[in-house]
């Protein structure tokens, strides 16, 4: 019996793939239903009222469960919550889960894993063959220290729910990732003033080009990495200009070496003076914030859109091959432990365009690996050797990703999907052989029983004693 921790998108994909291969498992989730962070009513959700999907629905959905045509290209979070509820109901995945159940601790014991969970204040200890950790990557806020004491309200974007909090406030947004850009646009319509502080440059992409979601364009012609970086950057500069045209710092790295900001409105509001760009914070005293260029401003509210840190509080870092000097566990394909063959980190992967289907393929690979290890197949042994040798290899496609905590588990979509497909094909081939052998064995067994019954009937007819 395996344990699956989490019932968000990755947990559901994991559960579905274990189900397909008849691998027994129990799921755990601290909330009372599926959906993870996409359920805004989940106490652990970091969702906000105006949030929409950043990637388009057709590039994000599970291939076996498309989103309805009636859903917008970039769906609202409430539509996504319904999508995951429908997905779980269609495949009867909720029946595998223990909801409102928190995992307290997880540690190796013998050949398995001792998992202690808590439900309604009562703890339960169970030994599982293996564990698939799928509790998400956007839970623990990254809250950098500020240079001084702020006298107003200080909050992280994880706490943000409604733009009404900005009513008649002088607002400073710190950070301009996708959430920071979204929240800054929200604040424009409610705040007295909105400034945004950036310590580095970003690449900004519009959500639509020529009426189509930007992530559905291109891809048919495979260009060399450097050529693609130059060509795509030039195209974006032609369409919307450079960040410095809007008063923002230009990035000092090449395109795709950090996750781009996909937002059609933040540059619009910068260009109209609704948002004032600011440099990095150098000092804070009372309500006054001074920036690295010497300019300053007074604020009532600072919202830190500074991202998240990986956090798995129920298991010690040493069991995850997670050195203190690293921002993420060192696992092959961000999933497979070099030593433990029954511990899997599900969904600890980011890549532009990977979508939930890419993560679903990750879950498929893990399920096939589990099945083949149970059968002691040659393919599983071969994969074991690979994951031991390549636990510290990043599938970056040659891109020089910037050194940030949130980029520590970033991969190149094309290289990651290609590697997934190669491993899946090898393990699936052995699974097909095992299935064919099983069917052949069943056919032979049935044939043998038929011959035996036929012989007995013939013997019954010719037996002189009767």
C-alpha cells in the first residue's frame, strides 16, 4: 500500500495514474475536498478573488479530461476548482482519500515508511510500502528581511484575497512576478496610489497575440536554443517594447532564463501612470521607503510579492537528499531519490508550458516504475542505475537559469518532456510484455482446464464400470 500526500492537481494526477495500474494507495489531504490551492476556501490556499490561470486552458488541462469549450482561455480560479472536482468525481478519486487529515511525520522504517496522520485531534500511525509527496510548492511564503521598521501594514501576497484591502491606501508592491503584476493591476482600481519596487528586470509577455493565447503560438519549428532566445526576445520587443520604455529595469539575462511575466495590463497601467515603477528598497523608516536610486515615497501598505520557498514540514531534509546549501532537494527529474526507491516528490517542477498534462506524464512514469519494480523488471533496474547517477543533473536544456530559490526546481519543458517520454516508453515496453505474458498464461491455463474437462467427459462416456 502506498500513500499519496495532497489532493491538488498533482495529487489527483498521481492518484489517477496509480489507479490505472491497480496500485493500492491511500490519499491524505488537510482540506475537506480536492483542488488544493485552487480551492479558495481551503485554509492553506494562496488564491485571491481575481486570480486567473496564467497559462491557457488548452496548454494546461489533462489530455484525458479537457476543459469545457465554455470556459475562457484563461479560466477564473472558481472554474478550475470545479474542474478538479469534476475530474475527481469522474474517476472516483475521492474514495481513495482521507480528507481533513494532516500528515504529521514521515520517516523510513525497514523497507517502508512510517506515516503519522491526524484527524479531528486523533493521531494514527501506519506503515506504507512507499510515499508519493504531492502537497505543492506554493505554501511557505518567502518573506525577505526589510532594511528598517515599517509603520504601516506589511503583508505577503499569500495573505491577499480581495482588492478592497487597498481602498484609499498608498500601496507599494514589492516584486513583479505573475502574482505581483496581477495584484498591482487590482490595486490600481482601489488604491490612492500604487508603486511597484523591482530589484531586477523581467521579460513581459502579453496573454494574447493576434487573438490567440501566447502559449499556443510557435513550437512547430524547433530552433537552436540561442536562436530562439534572440528571435522571441526581438519579437516581444517589437510588439510591446522594452521594460525600460515603461520605467522598469531591463533584464540582465537572456529570455527564458527566468519565468516570464504573462500579463497584458501591468505595462498598460505603467504607461498610463497608474503604477509608478520604483527601484530596490534601500531603507525604511516609519511610513517612508527610500529606494536604491535615492528617491523615496510614503506608504500605508507594503505587499511582498516575493514568492515561496519549498516546504515539507512532515519529513526531515536528510530523507529528501536536500543539502543545507541547496534551495531544493537533489532528485533525478525532480522526482526520484538516488537511494530510496519508494519515495517520490511529485510536482516539484516548474517550466514554461509544462502544464498539468506534463505533470500527469510525470505521475505516469512514477506509476510505471512502481509497477515494474514490483515485477523486478530489467527496465526498472536500468532506471535505478540512471536515477542514482543523475540525481544532481538538472534538465535545463542548456539554459542558464538565474540563481533564485524559485528557479532551483525549474526545468526546460522540451528536455523534460523528451526525457519523460523515453523513460515511459522503456518501462511501458516491459509492462506490455508482462501483460502479454499474463494473458498468455491465462489462455494456457484456460486451455488446460478445457482439455482436462473434455478428457474427463470422454472418460466418463467410455468407462466400462458405468
